[in-house]
C-alpha cells in the first residue's frame, strides 16, 4: 500500500458527516456523566448515619476531574479481535478516536472509533506508518 492509498482508505472509512478525527473519546464513553455523578451523590447521602446531616458533596467539575484522573490510560482500549475502524488492520491493540461532525450543533454528536496504533499516530501527528511502500 502507498501513502496516498492509505490516506484515501482513512477518508473512506471515516464516518459520513463526521470528518474531524481527534484522539480520545468523550467523557460519556467513559461513564463520566451527570447521571453517574448523581448516583455517586446518592451513595454519599445513603452512607450518612441516621440523624446526621448529609455533608456537602463535591461539585460536578471536581468529581469529573477525579474520575478522569483514575484512569489516565483510558484512551488505550487494549487488545481487540475487531479490525481497526479506519484501516482494517487485523486484531491488535486499539486506541480511542472520536469522529466529530463538520459543524457542532446544540446536540453533542460524535462517533467513537477504535483504531490501531498506526492510525492513532496518523491522526495525532500526521505520521504515516513506516510499512507503507514508496510512492511510485
Ligand atoms: Zn488502523
């Protein structure tokens, strides 16, 4: 495969209407959501002893930062038997990439992709895989 063919393949496999590829997945994909914040807050309330006032719970922003900090490797999705979503590479380690629409509407819309190391390098740095053939 040549570099131009690789770039075309990435373009063909990029979801239609979601042309912007960025590394990582949004918080939602990792359970960093308002609903999960509320359920943690409820556990906090339930842990209060009878006849005691419920102590204040941490703000949403603080909670989000804490949860994010618990898994710094969250963009590394680990081994998968599925092919790479962008280049079709066979089973291997996968990395999180998000495809964003041309224009962001009020509704936050995206497509979560799982891609190989070569593709995540290409998206992050524009670096082409070194196994590509010379352009003729
Ligand atoms: Zn790939």
